[in-house]
């Protein structure tokens, strides 16, 4: 029984190492420029056949990464919604999370914001149709109903608001802005909020 537990634990650890190595390589080199051999080497696995015991293809690795990131975002957004009543406060919490992730987990943000996911994960739901983004859209709709956000199409609000946020974070991730994301957070929030706030 203990041996079985150790084997499961060891298998889970190896999978995590493969996913972390792949995330870093996808972010740095791009999905198509990363081979299974690259991932195996970065994960400290001697042969690709060992890697195949965990994942049958590079696309399966990318799909698992995407699912893990979306699940984690979903949990974080639920937590933000529980802790904040007003839609504006919830949006602020989400912006805080995205800026924090850009500084603390840049490979995750690179995966989400920079890589063209539909090119290598065509069967996955687009980002805007995933649970965390559906929840963000509900927050925006609640903000419109509450009179905090201008009464325009919710998807336009999303585009105006997150267009500013995402572009700023992409500039940080690419190195075009030379400071950490945190340095731009307050002015970015103001610009994004002013683009949608009911005056």
C-alpha cells in the first residue's frame, strides 16, 4: 500500500516537472519551437519514452497546462468575488491578481497573453469562453446594472477595460516596459477604469 502511494506521488511529481519545464519552454521559445526532447531534458528525464508514459503528445502537455491555469484562475476569481461586494472592487481584485502573476509567474502570463493558443489547442475553448472569463463578464454586467459601469455592450466594456490591462502586461512581459508590472499597476488601473466607468 505504501509502495503504491509512493509510486503515485512520484508519478505526480514527474508530471509536475514535465508541465513546469514545458511551460517555461513554451513561454521562452514558443510552442512550435519546443520539442518533446527539449521538454524531457528540461524536466531532467533521460528519454522521451519516459515522457510518453505521462503524456502522449506535446499537445496533451499544452492542454493540461491550459486546464491547470484556467482552474487556478477560476478559483482565484471565486475568492475575489467572495471577498468584495461591488463590481468595481472585484475588477480591481482581478487586476491586482493579473499584475501579481505577471511579476511572480511570468511564464503563466506569457502562455495566456502572448502565445496564440488557438494555433496549437484548436479543440480547447477560447479564453473568453472559459469559466473565469465568463465570471468576469458577469461582474461587468453587474457593474452596468449597479450603475458603476457605462451602459454599453458588456463585451465592449471587456474589450476597453482588458485591452488596456493586457497591452500593459504584454509590454512588461516583452521587456518593452523596463520595470516590474507592479510599477505600472495604479496608472493602468486608472486608465482602464476611466475607459468604462459611468461618469
